C-alpha cells in the first residue's frame, strides 16, 4: 500500500460527498451555492449548473477511488481514508453553507 493511494481515497471521499448536495439540489430544481455563483461559494447557481457540478464531482471522486491503486471495500484503512475525507468536507460545507441557509443557528422552540 502506497501512502499516495490513501491520499487519493481521502480526496475521492471528499469529492463524492461534495457531489451529493449539488446533485440533490439540482435534481429537485432548486438553486444552491456553487463555485460558479457570484460571489463564488456564496451566491446561488441554477439547478442545471448544480447538476453539472455535482456530476463532475462524482466523476472525479470515482477516478480518485477506483482508478488509483486498488481500493478494497473490506480494507479498514481504505474505507477510513475515504470516510475521513467525506466527513471532513461534509463538516466544512455544513458550517460554510449554514451561514447562508440558517443551519448554524436554527430557531429553537
């Protein structure tokens, strides 16, 4: 096992996790923040842009996980690297997008 394979799986997990909100929002016909919005990462992009961006992220994630090394789903090390990448990007974007969508300070009843 080469260490750069684990780095690839880590970033593959990040790209795969990042694909989810863009694809879901786009497929629901809802605008969502993307790097192509004005200002980037803060303004909203169209649902079509989000589907394309989400699909791009899914393709890059696939390439990083499946085409680099030999990813083994039964390997704890491989799965941990992928899962850690997915978890960290998920927490980061939750905090970032929470500023714009009210997720950081939800109303309490």
